[in-house]
C-alpha cells in the first residue's frame, strides 16, 4: 500500500479515475439543496466549493490519521453523500440551510461517539436492517430525479417536451456508457452521460454562462459564510442519519480491506474511519459544506484495480481541492440544466436502490426478514407520501416534523425496532 510513487504518467490517470468517479456525486447534493433552500447563484457556487474542499480534507484525514485517532489510515475517497439528501431536503424545506448546518455539527459529534462504541452498536444494524435503509434512500430520491428531469419544480417550462427530451437523452447516454463500454469510460459513465446531455442542452439554448463570467478565478472557502441554527427536530433527524451512515462506513471500509488488501479491517481502522467522518462533517458545516461519507463507487475501483497506493489517493485529493478553490469551475457546474442533472442522477438513485436490495437478499428471505423489510418500507414510503398524515389532533408537532416528510428516518427506526422485537429464526 505504501509502494514507491509511480511516475506522473501512471499516477495521474489513476488519480483522475477516482476524481471522475466521485465528482458528480459530490457536487450534486449541493445543487439540489441550493434549489430547495433558494440560494443565490453566488451562494450555490460557495456550497459547491465547500463540498469539494471538505471532500479533499476528509480524504486526506482518512489516509493520514490525526493523532492516530481521526481517520482509518486507509485509502478511502470521501465526499458529500447522497444518503443524507432526503433528510437534508426535509430539513431545508422546513427551516432552511442554517438548520442543516447546525444539525450537521451535532450529527458529526454523534458520529464520533458512534465510532468510539461501534463494537456495541454494530449488532443493531445487520444486513437486513442496513439494506432496508439503503433501499428506502434510493426509492425516496426518485421523485427528486423526476422533478429535475421535468425541468425543476420552479421552472416555467416544467414538464415540457424539451426538458423530457434532454433528460431521456442524458439517461440513455449514461446507460449506454455504463453497459456498452469498458474501463475508464464505464467507471465515468455518469459523468460522460452528463457531459453528453450538457452538450445537447447547450445547442438547444438551455445553458447560460452569465454566472461563470461574473465569478473570480480563485477563491478560498469562506468559514461561517452561512449562518448556523440549531433546531431540535432537525438535529434528531440528522443524528439518525449519521448513525446509519456510520454503519455504511463499516461496509465500505470492510470492502476496501477485504477486496484490495485481502484482510478484515481492524477495530481501530473502523473506529478511526467513523470518527474521521464525524470530525470532517462538523468541520464542513463551518465551511458551508454538507455531510461527508465514504464513497462506495471508489471502493469498487480499489477492489477492481487492487491499486491502493496512498500517494495516488492523496493526488486525487489534491485535484479535488484545486477544483474546490476555483470558483469558475464551481460556477460552471451551476450552469447544468436541471433536466440534464435529473437524467444523469436517475441511474445513481437506481443503483442505490439495488445496492439496498443486494444487502437485503444477502440475508435469507424468511417470513421474519420479509416482515422487517416490508413493514419498514411500507410505513416509511407510505407516510411520507401522504401530507399531514402525522399532523392530526392530539399528535405532537415534533412527530410530524421529524417523521412526516422523511421516509428514510421512519424506515430506519421501524427496521431497527422490528429486528429487535420479532423473534429471530432458529438459524439466526
């Protein structure tokens, strides 16, 4: 893992492979949350910048642990996670961006505690539970992708044939790159599909570069640019997601060591990885970035190529950081039409859903396990799709605020409880 640094001709393509695999996933949540919280174009650029910068910092912290505690000491690519998006949208819609950042700080502190006690908490999240959560995350993002494919809810041309044509073309291009190409093009299929849709949208007059022209070439992140607020209901929702994400981190770290290093991760590596994510997520809130997580798509690259040289990953982190301090690059990303973004991310959300399905079926689908999954998903998705279902007479306001609009939170709580309450199968 600490082999001599390869030459730049070999190292740069390997590093860029990781950057291209993560960059769309890292910046898209910032764009989605900017739309929900109604940020100005300039503030959207700052959100994207902060997402890239904190991703680079988090990746370096995982590579080279701070005080041998904060970080796993493994080649792990970090970035802003789609897993948080349903909850971020819910919090942002109710309270705005300041509440997201405040809840994120508390969530990051909770992740640190989870890392310290991960051995004791791990049994509460077997594959049947974590799979249910990931499956629900994917499903809950479909309406977001559809709204974007139609042009964005606030668009005057929402649902137009032009928007749908561009979105479907982008989706088709992404699918084609993923299934009809190999190597680099397959790994970067989402990025290449997005670029294809962007080019089409440009020639159809759907792209404006005004925000790029009016942006500086270089700009460092602006700590505390966005105000920070603390709302109890927002914090409770975010804390649950940080606990869930910590369990996902166990899977990604384990997949990296087993698939690329032929060994199980140590307890210190697992604890350090989760603690590192908690620290960088809390730090990210101060910089205006969104919550970070391990990136499963990059874990796939490690296991396929088995190239786990730390210095190559450090080079990838440097590239991500440079992109983050170039506002024109971030501003260029804000010019992507929402129809293009929707077409490209639909495949991402579909992949998240199927990842959850794989985790679920990895456990034997007994009547007990089917009940855990079925009831948790039914309640989570069902309640979130019925406005004010939890806001009737006698129902405490906090119940509706925490559970009423996030299927992920409901499914997580129900899956954990059912897994504890329903008698285990004999073989379990």
